[in-house]
C-alpha cells in the first residue's frame, strides 16, 4: 500500500476540516463513467474523497450487484490520474484484501453489513495490523449499540482512524424519506462517541433529489463533520439508485449553497447570552420534571381508586379525550402535533405502568 497517499486520505477524517465531502456514483458502471465523474467532481473544487460502489448488496436477487473486482482498476485510475483519494464499500474479508491490493485509501462498511456482527468481525480480522481509515454506516435498524459495536470491533484489532456515516433507518411505514433520519439517534451517537467524526449520507436518507439540499443543510446545522453524496454523469440512466443521484455540477452548487455555522464556544459575548437563555430552559425543565412527578402521584392515586372499585386501568373514552385535547392545544401553542402526540403517549404509558404496579400490590 502507498503509505504517503493513505496518510493524505487519513487527514480528511480529522475534525480539523469541515465539511469533509465524499462524492461519486452509487455504482461504478463503466471505466469512462467513473473517470468522467471523477474529473467533473474535481472541477467543482467542492469534494475531498471519491466514492464508487464496486459490490452492491441488493435486497432481492437478479438486481445489479456491482461490477465487482473489474471496477477496482478504474477507481485506482481516479487516484493516480485525477488525483483524488478513494473509498469503496466492503462487506467481507475478500473485499478488504482486493481493496488493499488496488491501493484504495478509505474503506466503508455499509448499513446491511453493520447489522451483522459476524460480518463486521470478519472485516475487522482482515484489517488487523492494517493502517487504513474505515467508515461505518449505521445499521438499517435503529440500534445505536449495534452501530457503536461495529466500531469497537474495528478498534479492537488496531484500526485507529474510524468514522461514522449516518444514512437513516429503514421504516416500513415511511413515505417521505427512503430511510427515516431519526436524528436523535445520530445525536446520541455523537454524545457517546464525541471523538469519532460523523458524516451524513443525504442520498440514502432521501432516496430522491428534491430534498437532498434540505437534509444536507440540516446535518450541517447539527454540526456534522461532513457529507457523502451520490453523483452520476447521467443520473436518470444510472444502473442503481437513479432517483437519488445528482450530476457533479448540481452537487457543486449544492455544496456552494450550504451555510456552515460555528459553535463559537470560545466567544464569551455570544456564549454569555446563550448561557442566560439556557438557564431559562433549565428552569423550565425543572418545572416540567416537578409537574411530571406530581402527575404520576395523581396517576398512582387513581390506580388505587380503580383497584379498590374493581375498575379497568385503561378507560378508552378518557384516553381519546386526552388525545383530542392535546392535538387542539398543540395547534394553539404552535407545537408540532407529532411531537405532542409522542409526548402524551409516553406520559400515558408511564401512567399505565404506575397504575399496574398498584394493581400488583397485595
């Protein structure tokens, strides 16, 4: 492996540069397509690492599953002739060996692989003693421990440069996104693993072009370290994921239009005002906790009364009335009805739990 070029690629995984931008086609289709995409991307001067799918894990057989090892020399040409660091998805040990043989700079583990600890461990063992950065996409199901566990397996074999990619989570009832973002899971990952750079993959979250900009901007507003965007010289005729890919030129404008915000933690004037408003939030949170505690005390008293009078815990008419009132009040107070519904349901579930404890008492 070329140590100098690999070291150059590794610098993109530090938090000293923001945003880190990875771009390229969902799938490497032909040599000309790969090289032209890379050249047009480099011309935008808005990206850092070239990506291309070589092996494509598909949901069903008989779909295009990538050109395989045939495409690795094309990606190597991008590195040698276009001058861009490269990254490829790997799903098993053999993929790792082939990528190393073709001097790929960065590897990434896809969502369908992250979900399988045996597959991640196989990849980790193939990387034992190898100095190469590895990015880990979140598993397709919303399981934070599984995501972190994948990185722990890599770390255990000596992989030093590890990054995360948030690509959303599969949800059977989802209609707006291809994969629901569930930003709270990514933010909890950042809280637990603050030393790990995290990129967002709007292409797989969105599954369509028209909302890529909005999702990418939200990731930047949430202080993500970078983006991975799928680009193609002829998106409508792409062999895979055509609807979510954009041309290199559209990509360039997208990144140009991004607003990069700063946390300004070292600015005492800005932080002073922010601290004052946060104190207000803390005070309100304290009041909320007190109110919730009082509500649960009343719920327990109601549970005692129901038990003494042989009444059911759940009374559907009362619950329907609570939901309707919450919906009405959320609109009056300019709150998201979805948020209020989730909150009220959580409070109700805890009230039921409190009353169940009363019923179990002898």
